C-alpha cells in the first residue's frame, strides 16, 4: 500500500507551509480516502490542487490520511475548529461523514471530491466529473487498437465514481463497433445489470495484477483498471508480458508521468483534473465567492481528458487519431451522447 512517509497506524497529519514571506491568512485542509496521499491517483491529484494553491496563492495546506473507512469521521472532526478555512474531503465514500460534519458545523466551509448533495448543502461545494466523456474516447481508442478484439476492465469498488469510467469505456467500444462494423467485446462490466469485476479495495497491487492476469488469460490485450493504486499491479504485469501482448489505460492522473518506471505500458490515461477544481474551490473560498452546489469537470472545460500516447504515439494510426479528434468535438457539441 502506498502511504506518505509520515504515515502512522491510524491517520497522519502533515503540514505544508506557504513559501511566502508573510504568514498565510488562509488554510486549506484535506482528508484523503484510503490509499495514501501519494497514491498516484485521486488523493494525490487532489492534493496537487492544494499544493498549487500554496505556490500560487500563498496559502497554508495540511492533510490527514485515512487508513481505513473508520477514520473518515474522526479525521474530519479533528479539523473542525482548527483554523481550516475550507476542509476538502476526497472521495465518494466520505459523502456521509462530510454531510454529518457539515450539518453540525454550518459555519465551516467544506468541499468534497467525487460527490454532490441533492438538495445541496449551503456550506458544501461538490466536485464532480463527466469522466464518462473521456472514458468514451478511451473505449473507442482501445477498440481501434485491440488485436484480439477483446478488452477488459475492473474496478476497485462498485460506486458511481468508479463505474462511470467503466460505463464510458464500454459505450465507447460499442460506438466503435457501430461505426466500423466490428465486434470488439469488453469483459469485466455489464452496463445493463451493473455487475462486473471489483477488487473491493483501492490498495492491493497484488489484486491489480491478478485481475489483469485473469482478463489477459481470457484474451484481453488492453485493460482499464479503475482502482487507484491497484492498477499499478496491472501495469507490472503488462511490463512483464510486453506491450505487444497487453497495454494498460490509466485513470485519474497521467500514469505515464506518475508511474514512470512502467510508463511505457500505458496507452493513455483518462485524466480527471481534481487538482484544477480543488484549486478553483480554494480560490473561491479565499475571495468569498464560495457557495454550496457543485462544479462539473468535463471535456469542454478541461476537467477530464485523455492523456497523450507518449511512447505509444507511433503505434496509434493517424486515421484513429483523426476519428478521436472528431469524436471529441462531437461529444462537446452534444451530437454524440456518451450514455447508452
């Protein structure tokens, strides 16, 4: 499991001070989901938003790591009254604990990544992402690149911020089939029954390897793990068997950059710019423009996207690249619906 060097058994508090000469007048606090602050995924990407605000806006930032779901409530409550101008919780699974704390502390500003409330809470700003738009592109790309005609995907936990990737991926592959008269199959997720493959954790690299191995054994030559650091285990398998046999599509961050030792196995990554929305929330709170509701990251505003092909740039045919460019424009203008 990837954890910050300062991690302790239950939770970790880390302080990152602004580099400005004067004392910072604003502090942003973050509570992570399990997986650690340096998970090469959503916790780390959200924390980058705080780090960007530290660098650009001269604030202070600190975080608490959740080692288990039982830490959520305690971690959030420990920050109440602790000079946190905004408390940012990371992950769908923190939804209930965040709501409880927000309702009990109406003067404290909160923001939660991958969750929003209906009806909205006046002191909570949700950050949600149309990741199915970018995942649709990834599914189309993977269907066009597959040599076996079989793709695979699996998730960490069966929750909407995970399955939205899988929905988009399957629907994008199906759209490729419709456009090109092919029959590329996707193993691991059924968009109708809402059933599929899940490791039920976001930490085990061994699970990431085992699930990818099973899909590979069934013929999949491109696999999309939607499970945070678990996907690093899938990348290790692809590194061993070779990218002519198995390629991986990353999620959240550009894993070519965050997993450089295995960077060559990533065809692309479905990026979710949590750093951008977190920084935006901080700036809104600093400028007294904060209000409850939600921010939506989409292809149109750069909140989600496909990462570059990097080492595999030459392997992607120009015709497929042109198709992806056209498809991207069609998703943005609404002429292509990424839903089934």
